[in-house]
């Protein structure tokens, strides 16, 4: 099962990424931009994801993915149930969300970027 600690290890290994606690919630940022956030009970992870693709993602796997809270719908954001994903999928979601917020040259320098 994916835990916050597993996500933390991946997120903190990424260049420019850091952890912040905001109103008792764990969030990961690059600069001032949040790209990962956890629900208060740490069972759901919100992450950066293209707005125009999220409805299709949620429709394809509604047991796994959730639309963002109404106040967050204006952002490139979607949510996932941590108990519905494995470590490999979590790693992919975290890295893709991080790539949305870092400069292209930073993303291109990250190992594995040649696959993109």
C-alpha cells in the first residue's frame, strides 16, 4: 500500500521540491506552487494534472481517481485514493505532477526524461 512516507521519499528526491505543512496538511511544492497535497486523514492525494484531461481520467477509473474539490476545479488538479494505486503508479503520478511545475530545463535534466 502507498503511504505518505513513500510519496515523501519520491517527492523530496526531485530537484527544487520541498515539503510544507499548511493548516495541518502535508503539501509538496516547487517554489510557491503546490504539486502534491494530502487529505487530513492522508488517504487521498491531490496532484497536478491537466484540467482538460481529468474528466476522462476520473471517468475511466472512478474507483481510483476523484475530481478535485469544487474550490480547486479552476486548477490543474485531480485526486487519487492511495489504497487504489501501487508504488510504480504513485511514482509516475508524482513525477508527472512535478514536471508540470518545474522549468523545462530542470525536468529535462532529471533521469528518465529521455523517455518523454
